[in-house]
């Protein structure tokens, strides 16, 4: 498969978004006459451009990104540690697998009342739910990475007298690193989705979701939709940056597995 530079991929992606915007505007203009529930896409685009200089939106965005960063950091430590442990102890993995599959199937949003009851503070509940949601993709990809570590490599280190922790550090962790990076990339949009959703539902913590709710409450649909688009673009940009980092750091893994570059 041919290789696309990140610059070309970015241009193609921007062209796709522009085409979507033009199509939406034409559909709006050519639609049936009469009162419209939603503003014109061009009005939403103008409102989105205005968000760049909106100090209130910047403060809310910082609150959301701060919660996402804190939650992802904790989820990274929890997911990687648990994944390495379960990968090193297959018996424990078999015992806990049904519990893991059950818990990761529980939607995070239904746990909002429980998190608020246990933690009290909405910001703490939001961060806790981000940790809960983002730990699963990181844990699962780490576990699968552990299962792909060459057994001969571990046996060789064991024969030279290395203990379990040294084997994990010297053999398992480097081999599993690309899978861990994939888990982090998958967790990034999950973190933003959970954060904004909690903000929308509770309305008691600063963030993009609260800005959206306030905009709709003031009947400012254009800014509400613009903030929604901004949240999606933030997730897209963060995911692409993570993918670019994977591309640079794990070239050897793509060459080894034959994955497309």
C-alpha cells in the first residue's frame, strides 16, 4: 500500500471537511422554505471562528483538556500495569477475563450517579470516569501485545538468570510498546467523549460540555453547534498527533509485521 505523508493526509482530510461543509450549506440553502430549526452551516462556521478569540470558551476547553490529560495519565499507568501483569500470569488472566469483559461493557455514562455519590465533587467524578473508560483499551491492547512476545526470548533471558520483573522490563515491555501506543490512541477520543458528556449531563463542572449547555440555554444554537464541532476537531487532532508519533517511534514494528506504512 502506498505511503501518504502526514502533510498529504492532512490536506486530504481538510478537503473532505470542506466538501462536507459546502454540501451541508447547499442542502440548507436549497431546502424547503419556512422557519428553520438549525442555523445555516455558514453561521456555525462563523461562530466556530469566533471561538478562537473567545476567552470563556478557552477556559472551558482548558478544563476539559486538563481532565482528559489527568484521566489518561492515570488510565495509562493502570492499564499498562494490569495488562503486563495479566500477560505474565496467564492463569490469573483466565480467571479475570470474564470480569474484565463485563466491566468494560458497562457504559460509563450510566455510572455518573454512582461516581457523584461516591466522590461528591463533579470534577473528581469526571476524572474518575475518564480513568475507568480509558483503562480498558489500554489494558486490552497491552494484554494482546504480551501474548505476542516471543516465548524463546523470554526463555533465553530466564536461562541467563533474569527474574520475572527483568524479563518484563527487557523483553515484554519493548515488544508490547506499539500495542500500548495503539491503546492510548484509541483512548484519546474516549476521554474527550466521556468528559464532554459528563459536563453536559451534570452542568456542574467547567468544560466544553458546560459551554454547549449554556449556549443552548441562551438560545445560541450556532455557538452550541460550533463548540460541538470544536470538541470533535480536538479529538481528531489529538488522535492524528498520536498516530504520527506511532509512525515515527515504531517503524521497526511496521517493518516486522508487514503493516502498511
